[in-house]
C-alpha cells in the first residue's frame, strides 16, 4: 500500500521529481516516524503525513510530520541548527537540552535579548507565549545615549502597548516565530522591501519547549510575543509568577506585545 504522503511543490522542486515519485510510491518512505512538530509517533500508511525539508547552507534533511500538525514545506535553518537536528533524529551525540531562556552571543558592552517561553491565559484560553527582555538598556541605532529605546523601537515596528492581559494582541504583519524540529529557533521580521524575513532574534542553541507550549502553538498556529525593558520581568521559575510579572509590567506601562504566526514547524 502506498503511503499517504503530501509532497508540496516547494519540496518537490528541492528534491526533484524522481525522488518525490519514489517517496509517493513508498520506496523511500519510512514505515514510522516521530513527528517533527509534535514529536509523537506517526505512520504514513495509516494517516496523512507531510514531508518537511530542512535546508541549511550546505545540507538538507527530509523529515516527516502529521499533516494535521503542519503542511508539507521547505524550512530554511542555519547549518549549525541543521546538524543539531540531524543528531536529534539519528540519536548520535544529542545536544544538551536548552535552558528555559536563551541569549544571543553579545558583542562586548552590548545588551542582548533574553527569551523565556511559557503559556499565558488570555481570557479563558491558554496561549503559547514568549517574553523578550534585554539584559540592559537598548539604545537607538546610531546613538550612544544612556536612555532605553527598546519599547519605542518596537512600537515603531508595530508592537502595541499592553494594558490588560485579558485581550489577545493584534497580529503583526510580516513577523513570525520559527519552531523547527519541535524547538524554538527564532523570531523572524519581515522586510519592507518584501524579501525573505530576517532573524530579529535567533537562539544560539535551539530552545526546548514543553509539550503543552508546543501543542498550544500548533493548535492556534500562532505565538504571543511580549516584550519589556531590562529589569521588568526577570527569570520567573513558574508560569503563574511569569504572568504576575507581566501584569505588573503592563500596569506600569512597560509592556508591548504582538501575535505572530508560526513559520516552519
């Protein structure tokens, strides 16, 4: 019996018609797999399955996912991230689990962005969320002033001030959150010129997220991104404490947010 595989036009263009037809005929299709999105087992002979091609600078890896989780697509990742994904898939020299927060490698004297993941109750529904907080004041490009322009810069980019966590923030056009191989890789910012999105924040090591966080993100196909100035939120060990810190920042006019669709998986 032929597997129930979905091969998108983008994936077909990358792997070629001959390889795509072999997959669809079942010659190179797996008998089972761990979904690259939800990380639970799948069987292409019993359920619709998406082919997902991860493409790095020099390497490409074909993975599989439940079609109910994500569609067949091509996902661009860095070569380092792709090597980590290969180790994860094959079980060879697995990377250590990422901490609950990650930072970009800083240049000397510069603040960097810390990112924390958690589920936040908005209204009566849980949403996957990430909270971005710099390690120090962020100056406007081209200036060296002592002030902190982090929130004004984000508001200019389309983020909106948050005064009440009961309402879901508006979607920010062009921005997205990249979840690949079940891990958080980057927050992507669209370009006004219409080119490929660029990484506004990118983890130097992909962040491991909880099953509940990943399920919420996949269910809604979106993530709520909160941002606050340095010292407003801190590293909170529990989601209830994280929410308390967010509410305090919002009450003080120190919180902005936006809803972003998922990019990739």
